[in-house]
C-alpha cells in the first residue's frame, strides 16, 4: 500500500514522464521539418523511452493497489532557434526531471515508504545516464557550431540510435 499523498505524487510523475515523451516527440517533429532525420530518430527513441518510464509508474501504482489517474498534458514547444537550442532545452528538461525524482525520493524516505524508495532507485540512476547522454550531444553541437558538414555528420551518427 502507498499513502494517498504518495499516490498523487507518483501520478504527477507519471504525467511528467508522459510530457517528456510528448516534448521529445515535438523536438523530433522540429528536426524532421529541418530534414535532420538522424536527430529526429534520436528524439523519437528518447520519446519512446519516456513513455516506458511513464509505464513503470503506471505499473507500480497498480501493483501497490493504488489508482492511476491521468492528468492533462500541456502543449509542448514546437520550434527552436537551432539544433543546439533544442538539445539545450532537452538538457534543462532532464535536470528538472532529476529534481522531481529526488523530491519523490525524499518524500518516500520521509514517509518510511521503503518499497517506493527502492522503486525510485532505478530512476535516480537512469537520470544520471539521461543527463549525460543529452549533455554529450549538447557539447558535440557546440563543437559543430552550425557548420553544415559537421551537422550532417552528427545527424548520421544520431540516426544510428536503436
Ligand atoms: Fe524519464 Fe528522461 O526522464
């Protein structure tokens, strides 16, 4: 069993993960519109991963005999000034998600909710990887500095993400 307060917090996080999926899909659409299909592929895969994160919360709430309650998703941004601007926003977004996961973990500890605390471990570790992956692309884009040749090479590399 989880507390009502924890159930609400987990449902809020489920929505945040779904919004992440929606935001990255919006970034994929931006890249597709610029014919940068490799960048778009990377974002589509990221969007799929985020839906997977949302579903982990869905399954956990159910396993704890709680009730999943889906909230409204806000409209994501649809345009960016450059590929770098989009990835910088993705990085900022991941930092925000890391903060939310840490708040949830703090709540689980305060409630002595050991099961939820253990469930959240995976997300704490995942966020380290998520921030690192996005930050690497940000750094590569800074190196490319909008040079078409470098951008196309990076596009090819990101197109290989499975
Ligand atoms: Fe599910 Fe990228 O955080």
